[in-house]
């Protein structure tokens, strides 16, 4: 491998690791938002149970639905970012293979 190929390979590896780190960070963010979304869902269930018993809900149903919609939209955005980052990681891995290295990136 000549110097130009070595530089290209090193740049591809750095880009792959950056994309992999970005995927992991997006996954953590998604999990946090998913937990928040689940919490809102539990709160909605509690409100509906209160209403079935004829009680006045302690929190606004409309507010909970708005929060649920906001969190769902945020999760959809994070999923789109994760898909894009994963695709970028795949493209970088393919370019690395074109340079002649077929080892997995995490071996470095």
C-alpha cells in the first residue's frame, strides 16, 4: 500500500469510527426519548382509568396527547438520523474494502 492509499485508508477508518460513534449516540438519545414516551403512555393509561371510575383527571388529557405526539415526532427524527448514519457507516466500510482491507473496523 503506497502513502496515498494508506492516507485514504486511515481517513476511511477515522470516518467509519466517527459514524459508528454517531450511531451509538443516536441510539442512546432514542432510548431516552423512548423512555419518556413510555412514561407519557403510562400517564395516559392512568388518566383513562380515572375517567372510567368517574373521577376528574389530575392532568390534562390534551396536554398528554400533545406531549406524546411531540415525543413520537422526536423518535421518528432520531430514527431517520440513525438510518442515515448507519448507511454512511456502510458506505465507508465499502470504500475501505475497495482499498483492499477486508478486516472489520473494530480490529484497529
